[in-house]
C-alpha cells in the first residue's frame, strides 16, 4: 500500500477515533454523575462485574493505578454498599471484590435509553457489518488497555498518581 494511502487511512481513523474517545469520556462522566460516582468508581464497578470476583491489586493493575489509589476507590464503593470484599474459598489470604446484590441493576438503569437506541442501530446493520465492527473494537480495546497502563505507569513514575 502506498505511503500516502496508508496515511490517509490513518487520518480517517484518527479523526473518528478522537471524536469517539471524547464522546465516550463525556458519556461515562454523565453516567457516573447520575449514579453519584466518579468515572474511576464507575469503571471499577464495570470491571468487577465483567472480570470479577477480582482482587483489588489485580483491579489496580488492570486499570493502571497504584494499590493505594485503588484502596481509596474500593473503600468508597464498599461504603456505598456497591461492592463487597470476601475471602477467596481457594486461598483464605486473598480477598476478592464482587458487586453486591442490586449493584448491576443500579448501574444498568442509567443506560436504559442508550441500550434501546443501540439495539435499534444493531438491528439495522448486517451480521457481517456487526462482526467487523466488534472485531475492530476488540483490537482497539486491547491496544487502549495497554496504552492506558503504560501512560499511568509513566505518570506514576513522575509522581502523578491518577486518583480522580
């Protein structure tokens, strides 16, 4: 592929990706505000839901913040009774975070209108289009996770712990 074609393709991607990223941040901030949470707390709830039960240290590593910062986030989620910390049945030294009963429904309620609109969009595209979009999103998710962890480590190396 000629260099100018590859550059043009990347530029097309870059513009949409920047717009999508900005809208995603604004979307998550709005959702967090409705739940009286900050974005980090909301994202932790989502990760615990999808990856959990999980230790606080594994969750901190997953999002790239220090264990001290994660301790503050988890403490607030436990105070709100959105998360519980229980001993692992496999290893009594490990304490696992999991959502408390009702937390998933509490969070999901904020997204009801968005989910309805997304279902309509998905119904309007072909299975091939959906498969392509989802495949690309999975690739992007892995790349963004890696980059976010690297960036948070660099920020931590400079003494800037990203607690929000």
